[in-house]
C-alpha cells in the first residue's frame, strides 16, 4: 500500500491483501470501520470491504472471492448456516459451536471456517476484568441464541464449574444444552432468574433485552455477590440497564463492544499477518467518538 503524504491518500498495490464482510444487508456492519482502522494503523497493504450478497447468490459468491484471491471474509446474518455447509474444513471450535463467522481462503484453494465469538467474549473479559477466574464459581447465562452457544462453549473450555442457562422459551435452552451435552449445564426456568444468582461468579446477558428499541431486561440483582462480574453482549446502548444496575451496587461490569472488537482479531491475523491490539482509541473510533 502506498501513501501520498501531500494529500493523505492511501492506494492499493498489485499485491494487496483483500478481505471483507458478507451479509444481507451489510451496510450496518461495524467491521469495515474496525478492520480499516487496523489496516491504517499498521500500514498494511490491504483492504476490507462490505460485501452485500443475497442468500441465493451466497455459495457462488464465496467461491468467486476465493478465485479472486481474497484472503478471507467475515460472515454475518443471514449466511451463518450456509457458510458452515460450504467450508472444506472447520476449526475445532467451529465444529463444537456449530457456526462459522470467519472464513480463510488457503493457497491451495481450500475454504476454512472458524468461529471467533467465544474467543472475543473471553478476551473482552480478560482485558476489562483482569482479576477474573473462570473456575471460581457458576456462570448464569441469559439467552439461547447463536452467540450464547459460543459463550457457553468458551466458558466450559475455561473450566467454568457450572453454567446456569435461562431463556424466555425454556425449550430452546433445553435444546441448546442437549446439543452441547455437558453435565455442567443446568437449565433453569426464566422466572427463577432472581433466585439463581446467590453464588454466581459471572452473569451474562446474551438476549436482545435492553438493546435500543427492545424491552428492558427485568432482573433483580439483590442476590448477586458483590464480587461477581456482570457483562452484556449488547453494545447499543453501550451501558445497558443491566450494567447500570450492576455498577450502582458495586459489581465489576464489562460492556459488549469489546467482544465485537476482540472477535475480529483472529481473522485480521490470518489475512494480514498481524495480531492487532484492542485499545481505547479503537473503541472510540468504532463508536464514532471524536478524538479532538
């Protein structure tokens, strides 16, 4: 990548590494802004672009990107199941989670699928709650969607002794627990949320409750230990009602933006050869906060 210092213009060379994010729609994605920040910061000869692809064109589009010598892509809604089926090889964690969000095209033409959501979740907690010990007590998890699956798997890999799983539709939580099939997972009725916090070391909201435009998450944290950590994977708003309530009573809180930032690191590393840093400056840039 070349720079015209007089006009601050960045141009691509004939050997630029290319990557992007595939979705339908994809204009809302923060990934181009995030990855673009890293490309500029590290002076990488490359580009990361939004790639809107309709579902009926997805499989052919993935193969075309491979043939065009793209390094890889991130995949978002509604393509996460379709990409799972088109991959030639899956990472252990993608197989365990049952979903793919990061694709790498190899030099020999293979399509490799990985899932980095769990990695992003764990790294976000480690960065913002460095005292965390995943083995010291139960984790209470609200929700039963795709991100929840990745979080459960990652916590089990960190030797969390017990997962208490609650979802508004209990059947979904029961099905998810059955698919992961680990005796450390206990499914609990949603109505019992206030009563299963007593000895919890970690409380995680993976539902959309509390997100902008969604109903609030109604939960009473009175029974939660003061040393417990509370995190919400929602980042719009950055500080949800759950985090506000937890912070007011003295619990350590971790917002959801860091999970988004950290889950992007493995893909950037594979495609562009650098393990990028997640910094306060990056957070502000992705949020569109001025540095002036």
